[in-house]
C-alpha cells in the first residue's frame, strides 16, 4: 500500500488531468472542432502514448477476436459516445457543470449491475443513487451550476455521458478476457475508442483536422493529459485498491470546477455547495457500503477508465 502522501499526490494528479478535459474540449469547440472529431483525435494521441508505454513494459494489448470485441465495444460506449455527448453539451453548458456529473457514473453503475444480476440493489445503494440524482437536479436549478434554464437541454445531453461510463463498466465486466493486464486493456480500449470515434465522425461529417495552431495545441494537450490520467489511475488502482481509487471522482469534480472558473470565469451559485454534498454523499454510500464498492470504479474501469 502506498503512503498516504503518495495516494494524495496520485488522486490530485488524476483530478488535475481528467478534470481538465472538459475545459480542453470546450476550448477545442471554440476553435471550430466538432464533438466526435475532438474525441477521435484526442483518443488517437492517447493511444499512441499508451502503446509506447505498453511496448516499453512489454505488455502490448492482445488482438484475439474476444479482445478486439472488448476493446471496440468498450471504447465506443465508454469513450466515443461518452465524449460525443459531453462535447455536444459543452457547446453551450458550463464545463463546471459537467464536472459535477462525473460521480454519477458510479451511481448509475449500481443500477446497471443490479439490472444485470451482478450486484444486489440494497436499500443503501438505492439511497446512494437517489442522493446523487437529487444533487444533479439541484446543480441544474437556478442559482447553482447552470446559469440559465434555457441551457437545460444541453445539460441533459451531458447527463448521458455518465450513463455511457456506467454502461462501459458493465461491458468491461461482461466482456473482460481473463489474464489481460490493466495497462494492456487500457491501451486496447483507448485504441477501440479512437477507431470507433473516427468511423462515427466520418459517417456523420464531424471529422476534421485542426485548422489553427491553437486548436492543434489544445487537442495535443487533451490527448496527453488523458493518457497521463490513465497511467496514474492504474498505478493507484493496483497499489491502493478500488475503494481508495474511487475517490478520483471527488478530485476530478473539484478540479473541473476550478478549471471552469479559471478559464471561462464560470462562477457557480451558492446552491452548488449542497449539490456537491448530495452527489458526494451518494458516492460515499455506494463506495463504502458493508458489501464493498457497489460497482467498478466511477467513470473508469480497469478496461475503460474515462473522460
């Protein structure tokens, strides 16, 4: 078990990395990029980084039909579609609001795993889910993280992102191939996300290369910080376990709110504080129940970590 200081440093690093991605996505949108184009290019950059690390450690992803099915479906749902909904909503909604939605992935996982018969839907876990949803409803109220009620449809689109994360958690468990390491699965899943995002972007006319140096720099940063988040996440997962690693949702949310304030001058209203309390209260109930964590880790899993 790493020291408390190392655990804290890892949690902060993941929060600073993954909490930045909504802001970077919003900046790329402002440079004329389209949602799926951002997802495809950023995932491609992350894939190259993770494959280099996996090659250095002699732990490249296996390419059997079972592995490819896992990579492609997990990448499509957990990153391709998730990022499409996130970046579509971010065209109008605040980046800070998206940060508040991240912990819902763990709570939606409770529901999905119960529906699939893989976890028991205990009263405690159902209460955790209701608390989280109440927090999101409060965050979207006037005086909270959504400044204008007219932006509610865009916020609702972003709400589909944690649903995709939770669905990818279920896919990871159902399609996981025994014997695969976390690093190789992560590299394979990000590769699957890059391939499926690119195909979708080409199919609906959303792919395009960055037209300015600023857009290229933002996309490069997006891919690099996403890869950094994966690498630190898996080291923490192996060294400290799932319950400790699940707290990344808290640092991602807090860092995401900070980036929204720093870059876009987003100032959430006072109702954001109780909204955050409800969301994190639900996450704590789900993560620290007597039966252990309610589902794979929030927003990311051993095969398809996030944002």
